[in-house]
C-alpha cells in the first residue's frame, strides 16, 4: 500500500499577476511614446513650433481677425496676439522698438513717409488689399459731364491729396507735372478742366451734399458715414494701375525679419477665402485684394521713398 499523499498546495498566482500588470504598463508606455513621437514628427515636418506672434492693427474688433487667428493656430501652431492702436501714428514706432512683431494697418505710401521722416527701415512683407478712392457727384454721372471750371473737392492731408489728384488726372480732369506721384500737391497741377479745392478729408462729403462743390473725392469711411454707396461713385482709381501701387495695404516687419518664413506665411494667410470674406463684409465689399510679392512690394517702397525725399527738398 502506497504512502498517503499530502493534499497539493494551492499555487501562488501573485508573480503571474504582477507580470501581467508589468506587461500592460510596458505596452501603454510604448503606445504613448509612439503617439508623442509621431506628433513631434508631424510638427517638425510642418514647422509647427508653438509660438506667439504680435500684430499691431487698427481694427482688432473686426470678426475676420478671429478667423485669421484661428487659422494661424490650426495651420502653424501660432498664437496671434493683436495689439490694437486707435492712433495711426503709434503702430510703426511700436514695431520699430520691438513691441510688436508685425503690423497691418497702412499702405506703402504711408510706410514710405514714416521711414523717410524718422530714418526707419521697416519693410512690407505681404500685400492685403487696395481700397479704391472714389469721386462722387450728386449732379453728374461721369467726369466728362463736369463743366469747365466746376469746383471739385479733394482731401488736403499729405497722404490723400496726392492720391486725389492722381484720381482726377486719371479721370482726364487735370494733368500733373511729370505725371504726378504719391507726393504731388495742388501746386503740381499743370492743366485743368476743373477748379480743385483742398479740404479736410472729413469735410469733402459735406461740401458735396451742401452743393458747395460739383464733385468730391471722398475717402471710403467718410463716404459710408455720408450715406454714399460704392456704386454711386462716378469714377475711382484702378487698383491694378501703377498709380495705385503706393496704396496697396501691407503687412510690415522690421528689416531684419523681412525674410522670416513664418511671417511671410502669416501674411499669405490673410488671403484665405474665409478671411477675405470677412474683410469684404467689414469694408462694404470695397476691398480689391492684391497678392504682390514681398520683393515687388519692397521695390515699390524704395521708389516711393525716393519720391518722398525729393518732395521734401
């Protein structure tokens, strides 16, 4: 008879459980590392390094800037910080001093005047749009209908006076010395069909509505306030013409950043369809978008700066 067997002891399962848990932890860690590495690889491939870019503007409350900022975050992982200025004299000094990275509020002529008068070297890196400068009349439907000697009002500030004169020249109402430029004044009128009167920009619409003048150059914001519709203008400058080139609105950077690839991409982002739609809604469909290259914008700036220096002599 065989010796009695002791009952088998219950197997210790603790090492097995610990092994299973350890294996699960390893798998989870591997998965997390794969996800993180893939995310980093994607970011590296797209150049999407987290960054904040500050842009000086004069209309930060407009909804299209929210659209723009969302796109910048989604596409480039860039947080846009809008710095709003109510006074046009402030954004360029802020950019020059490094308080902002870029600005977008001005056209080339304004920038050229700033650079020349302050000795700065800010540079345009991307075009946005041109806003045609309209000629209005409550009595006549075309410039050719204006009678000899009719009074025509234009803005008298340095930026808009020259442009107003160029509009009248394009409408065959005057001719300017040497064809005129972005710094022409009424003293440069060589021949004229009409009598040009320079008034404060805020008063040209009022002069027209009171019948003090037969026609008037009215800046878009004052035209809107006066109730003039864009299709009521009897003439406006051609945004594709060479005379309109100084009035292309631009993104601007410090000279050292004019080739910054991210800043160039952010300037191009303005021309995304959803942003352009918002810009049109904010400007009564008056914007004429331009995609002029940074190099061509900088070339135009140099030309206008040369004109500014000549005008100052």
